[in-house]
C-alpha cells in the first residue's frame, strides 16, 4: 500500500495491494514443528547428528553430537575440514573410517555404517556412526548427513560377555568335559566340540533336535534303558539331577562316561531347559579296575604269606618225620629181596613218604621259598610225562585229546613246579567231568604284540608258552569265579579236596612271571590258560647211567640232630658210606666236644632248628675255633632268607630234609674235596 501527496503534503491518493500469506505462515509453522519434533526425537534417541552441505561447506553438529565428541556446548565449525581436524577419532580407526566414507561417497555402499572409537581426555569411547550421502542427477554428493550414538556400555557388556564365554570355554576345555544345552520349547540343541569328540561324532556335527541326538549317541545296549529311566525320573522331579556313569560303544572301542544333567523349570515346575556335562572317565575306570586287580593280588599274597608262615611252622617237624620214614625205608630196601612181600611193603612205604614230601613241598610253595634254582624247563617234555601219569588213572568215560606244538621251547623255573601246575589243572578237570567227557590239552608258543588282560594279571608284550587245559564238565559259577585261587577254597565234598590245587597253580605261575586266564560256562565246561614267559630252547638231555654214590675214606664226621631217629639214621648212613660219624643229640654238647679237640673231626653235619643252639649259631662258634672245616647244614624249612643266613654263618652247603642217602653222600664228598684242595692236603693242626 502506498499513499500519494500534493505539494502541501496532503494525501491526495492511496493505492496498494493485498496478498494472502496464510499458506506461507502455515508452512513455516509446520517446518518449525517438524524441526521441534526432529530435535525431540534425536534427544529421545540419545543420538547426535551432523549435516554437511557440500556446495557452501556449511557443517552443522547437533548439541548431542558436540557432547558425544567432547566439544563445549555451542561449538561451531568453519566447515567440514575444521570439524575433521578436531574430530577425536582413535588413531587405530582413522584409516578404517576414511576407507568406509570414501567407499560410500564413491557409491560403493548404500549407506555408511561403522562402529569406531574416540579418545576424549584419555578415555576411550565406542561410537556407532550411520550416514547417508544425498546426490544430484549426476550422482555427485551434494549433502552428507548422519547420526552418532555412544555405544560404549553395549560394547563393554559384549566384551564382558565374550570374556566370560571365553573363560567358560577355557574352563570346560581344561576340565576335559563336554556340555550340552537343550531349549525344550524350540528344540534347539547345542553340543560343545568336546561333547562331539567324546561321543565319537565328527567336529562341527549339527543336530535337528534332541531326538536326533539321543538316536545317534552310541549308547551301550546294556546301559541305554538305565539312562532313559534316569532321565525320565529327573524330568518327573523324582531326582534333583541326573548323575550317571555309563558306557558308549564307539566303533572299535568301549568308553566310559560320567553324565551330569539338570533341567530348569518354569513356575509350574515344567522343564523348559535341559543342560549338563559329559566327562570321559575311561582311564579312571581302567585305573580303578587295575587297582581292584592289584587289591585282589595283595589279598591273595597276604593269604599266601599267612599260609607260608603256617607252612614254615610245620615243615621242620613234618620233614623230620618224613626223613626218618624215607631214610629207614631206603636203608631197609637195600636188604629186601626183590619180589618179596617185604619189598612190596617197603615200596609202598616209600611211595607214601614221597607223597608226603610232595605235599609239604606244595605247602611250602605258598611261602615262595619252594622255588629252587631256576633252569630252562623243557615244558613240553614235562607235560608229556605228566600226561602219562594222568592217562594211566583216567576213568573209562573220560578221554584225552592233546596238541603239543611247543617243540623245545623253555621257560625259566623249576621242572617239579611246572609239573605240579599241570597235574593240578588236569586233576581238577577230570574231577569236574564226573559224568564223562573230553580233556583237551594243548601247548604252543605265541607272541603278543600288545598288552593283554587275564584273570590273575596283565600280560606285557612278548613271547609266551601257552598251556591250555579244557574240560567239558560242570563249569564254574560266576559268583565263585573270583575265589577259586584262594587257599583252602573248594567246592568239593568234605575229604574230597584240600582247596590247595589252584592256589598252588596261582603261586607258581606268578612266581614264574606268568598269569592264568579262566573262562567258564556253567554246564559246558571250563578252560584254564596258563601263560609262561618263554626263555631260550631247552638243551636236549642224553640219558646216562646213574653213577655210584661217592664213598668216604674213614673221615670222622661230627653229626648233630636233636631228633634221635634222624640222628641214628644219619650216623648209620654215613657208616655205610665209609665214614666214621660221631653223633650228638645236643648242639651244646656237640660244640663242647668240638672245642675240646677241634682237629679230631674232618667235617660237620648239623640240623638247623635245635633247642639251645641253632645250627647256624653252632657253625659260627665252630668257625671261630677252626676256620676251615667242611660243614653241611640240613633243615626241614629253608627259605631263601634262611639259606642266605646259613651260608653267611659259614655253612659250605645247605640241604633240605627229608635227605636221601645219595644227596648226603654227594654233598659231603664235594665239600671234603674242596677243603682238601684249599688246605693243600694238610689236615693236621698248626704247629
């Protein structure tokens, strides 16, 4: 509107126009409201934002953006380069930021989206930046806007979670345990790598759900039902957790596992999650079985030790009785006419005496003092001789099948004890076939490339002689199988067995370094397999004539034994052998006589166990009076330690009762010759 005036400044004309600005005012109002809403939204989102107009280089940073980057409120920038120069980006992230922005500006990415770090006053913060470039028709960037959000708290939580999961994974790895987690509602089933390994699955194996897992886990057929029942009881709330040991039948091997599981429940007690761990305890189980085996061996050894102590207590007296019986019987046989009734009676007495000696030797074997000097035993020859004895007294309804293929293979031991092992096994086998059957005996050599378990122990790799004695009898019940090697354990009727046979087998085979394996089926029979370490082949023996017993030349021998019958027997035997014996029933009296005239005697033969002064003590005293005199010590119970002590005391040789004439003659002649050689033939007292 405009007013026209005359020269006197009076208004003479008024002209103008009227414009409708309502639309512009509404637009400005809506824009203002939109800006307010955007500002409120940005404030509510806790994000800062920037806006860069490329043509004018105007760079806007919102208050929240300034706060996030650590700029004072109201900070402005001369342009984008001014902002970038002051942008507190972490040095390690600058190159990443440049490449990402450059790729977006070049149109290689639809939008810019990165998480980067900043450094504010030494404090590191994580930021999430998103940006979008606006382009003209030619594709050139004309505007660059975006947002920034501080995500430090989230990144810290993620890092803490990562560290926690890493620690958990390391702990599970260190423990050797595998674990699983099943979300019941979604049927999501997670198995750790170690769990897959324990169950025998390839790494990275996935499952569609728990049903597939349970179907594919190689449960041992005998343990599957027990596992299912335990899981069902836990899910039903009958057990606070699953805790079970069971077996997995993986291809080619059997593994033991310990499974612990627990389900999480909702407020109504319904299981919603099922998690737990699985541990391979195979080595633990093997160690446990080995411990049990060693414990059984220890119990067996303790029983044998107790029996050995008992044997040592009775052996001396019993051998004295046997010595008198065999000695006088042997003496009487020399004068008994062949074919006479007296000769037959004396033969029976000698047979009974030999049986008694074999029995005492059997008992002494438990004390591990019955093993003589080890030699290369031709096992096949021993078994063949024993088979002849067994075959001669077999019942009519039992037959023997043999397969001996060991040739001259030998084991180091005592031939008598190898004989006893077979005789006891064969006798038991025959007795087990009361209704008849077949006794199968085989002997062969085998080489074991790997360790093998047996009933009485573990076999190392190596070469062995394998003796099998198999019967088709009644078999052994499983509940007593572990007790069959116990001393005095027998299933036979009273008076029909001593319970010492298998104990003797166990003791001898163990002493020889072998083991015994037993397999039995009730009603079908039993198989005993003996493994003996193989030594070099036995030397072939040539038959030679039995030499005559060496005789004395009137040497005077001091004989000491508190048993009158044995003293008389020894004196008479020495007289018949050409010696001049002087007998004493008292070791004390014998020592007094020796000290009175030490050069009166050419040799001493003394018993070990005597009242007042033992044989070893007598030898020490005699050596103190006259150092060089042949001395034989005789005893009914001479273990390895006792023999060593006797030799240390000064005995030239140690002999075991019952003593036959040939043994006494041979040993006495030997020590007398040795003494003569050492003395150069001079036996008179020193001048």
